């Protein structure tokens, strides 16, 4: 059996850091320890580098039909960008349309992803309809390795009402599933949009004004009361602001189990991007929930530091600038979403760890360990210990660089973090014991990712 020794690095776990070598045997980690003495087939000196478990992005949208177009990144290009950025596992959303079965949605997403994905992958199942047929399908979703689900409180094509949300959560609780929910008050948002349109205010600057943070907080509060009635744990996806965090705090004080995800755009960008007089420069940042006021960033970083937010995902949903032009005359027709899967690891290290907002161990929990536990991947993924998959990110603090769209491999012609300077960079990415990325180059152009059947939440 082939063996490879990574020697002299600093190994990160959710509980701390230690100087240690890592022995890889085929696709697994065989040993972790200081000054390992073994006859490895190959040795790589990683002295001065920080070794993280492969990052997990539990919120991506590849090959998704949105707003009359399809995301710029499919599973081939999106997962290749993810791997380059240190993400060795993604969990995408299988999205049947209303009236379609869960089985149909799962089969369709397998067709999109199987044999085309560079990193390992799994799916959440979107529930955008609720009836006896959907309920009856749920046990088989678990049998096929799908243990997490997604529901929306906004978007007419995808949202479910409060009654169906309650019933679905009760059923998922009985099966041991976990559900992430997009929280915004759809009715009031629609009313605000109608008012802006009637006033002829159709530019990108209307986008954040019609989706204010308090309408996200209201939906978070309502969801948590529904979850209280259903006695079901829930995940708040892409949370953006202090008021929503307060609602989570109140629910936890009541004894509820609530998990929270946020994204780099809410930590590093602010709503001034929407007020750029250049239409295209503003439109490229349209996403939902919108990017918030700058003062929200400190609240999110503090919550990360305290462990009140469990994961940082990207909500990677990319469109080209030409696709964004579809909403030139109407901001509601701008395809919503940002690229981010390629830059998340370097950004969180550079603007979190290097600036002492969070520790390396906290970063490990947020990007690796917690998502692995939350979505039934742990300890196969999310930790560097014997028996785990040899998914390893070798981070070199000496590889600082400027983020530029021209240097990225995602299938999109801009980067929302253009000009950001990193504190170091990713030197290597190992997936299942194979060196797949070195100094920014994806070494194998043949997709090698495999579908991972997942168990239940262990966080």
C-alpha cells in the first residue's frame, strides 16, 4: 500500500493546534504524531505550514435554474473551484419543482453531479411542497444517504406555508433529520417591492431596501416558534444580522436546539456595494438575504468567536456579468447569488485568524468539524485522525496574494472580493490521500469526487 508522510506541520483540530506529522496510507490517515518514524514511500516537508482537515461547504448551488437562466458553475467547474480553494466536500441542494417527487429531484441531481465532480459531494433535499406523497418518500431519502433538508419561507416557486412547515418539521424530527431554512418575510418583501416598482425605483439599490434585516429577523423568530411547536432542531442558513441573532438567543434560552450558518459576504462586505453608480458593479452583489450594513459584521464575528454561529458556508450561486444584465430594467430580475467557493478558506484565515478575530481551532470547527458533525459526515470527514479520510489543506502563511478574478478558475468573470489581500494561501490540497492541488494548480483534470452517503447529525 502506498504511503506518504507530511512532515513538520502544525495540525489543527477543533480543540487546538499541535506540531505533528501525518502519515497517509492509500486514502486514509494512518497516523498523526510528532516525529513519526516510518518507511513512507514519499515524504513532503510542510514545516511552517498549518494543516487543516479538508473544508466542507454545506451550502452550494451548482447547475441550478434560477430567474430564467442557469448558474454559471455546474458541478464540473464549481467543484473544481471548490477543490482549488481547499474545499474537499460540498453539499449541494437537490431541488425538485413543485409537483415533482423527491426521488425525481434526487435522481436529477445525481445525473448532474455523478462523474463530473472534483471533490466529494452529497445533497440536501429541498422540500418545496408538502403532501402525503412527499411525506411517504422521506424514509427512502435517509436510506439513500440524504439526512438533511431545506425549506424556504420566501420565493413563491419554493416556499411552504407555516402549517406545512410545522408538519414537515414534525416528520423530520420523528426520522432524526435536520432542516435548514431560508428565513425572510415573503409577504412584506413583496409589498415593498411593489412600492419601489410603482415609484420607478428599479435599480440594484432597491434590492437591500426591500429586504431589510428586520424582515429576516421576523422570519427567524416565526420559524423558531414553529420549530418549538414541532419540538424539532433547525438550522438558520445564511444569517446576516444582530436582530436575527437575538431571536436565536431567545430560542436557545427556551431550551431549543438551533444551529446557525453565515457566509463570507456578510462578514467582509457591506451594503454600500449596492449604491455604486455603475449598474453592473452594483448588480453583481445582488443575493438574498442582501449584504448588510457594516456594523453587522462585528456582531457576526463576535458570535463566531463565542460559538453562537456553528458554520461558515458560501451559498455559492454564480452568474456571469452578462447573466446579471437580465435585470437591467428591473432589479427583481437580476439573478441572485455570488461566487465564493474558491476563496472562502483563504478569506476566513486572512480576515479571521490572522487578524485574531477567531483562532485557527475555531476556523477548523466552522469550516470542517462542525459541518461534518451537523450533516452526518464525522469522523470520516472534518478531522485529521487515524481512520479518517485523508482530506488535508496545507495552508502556507508565506503565500500571501491579491484575490483577482483573472486568477480564479470558477466559471464567472468577476470576483466579489476583487483586490482583497490574503494573509498566506493554500499550498496543497489532498483529497482521499491524493495530492490534487499544488500552488493553485489543479493537478488532475479528471473528476475524482465520490458521492458520500451521510448519517444523522452528531453536533
